[in-house]
C-alpha cells in the first residue's frame, strides 16, 4: 500500500508557474507508472500527465502538452509536476496516484490561476 501527499499548489496569475510535489510512503511507488490528475470545479477527475516506472516515458493530455512536465525521483519516492504558462482553465485540485494500481487518494493540492 502506498500513501500519497501532494503539495506545492497556490494562487498564481495567468502565465505563471508552479511546481507540484507528491511524496509517497510505503512500498510500490518505484515499480509503478504514476500520474498527475486534477479535478476542476463541477468536473470529473481527469488524468493530465503520466510517467513510466523508470521515468523514461511520459505522456500528457492535449490541454497541458507543451506546458506541463512530469518527472520522478524513485530514490526519494517523489513525483513532480512542473507547470508553466498556467491558464485559468488549469484551476483545480491536483492529485497524484498510480495508473494501473490506484491507491487511496491524498488530500490533493489546490491550484488557482487568476486571469
């Protein structure tokens, strides 16, 4: 079982940047594909970025491609999401979790982008 704690969100103006961090505890992080998800107000949770277990392969939703970068440090059991050129539509609570193995959801971290 893996426990996940997200941080790094905040209030930023459109065009700004944020770096989200997800720290995992327990076993299972290093061997699993991981992803960043978000839930915007009134919408379902969506997957915005995913990364292979070793970190060599990444994939992004069209809405964030070219602006967001996912990375991981397996030695630190940590997942990152660098978000640049933020838009008001990126406003959401951001969560990390596995792709195939979905563990309990953390509390998420709120990202608010003002216009």
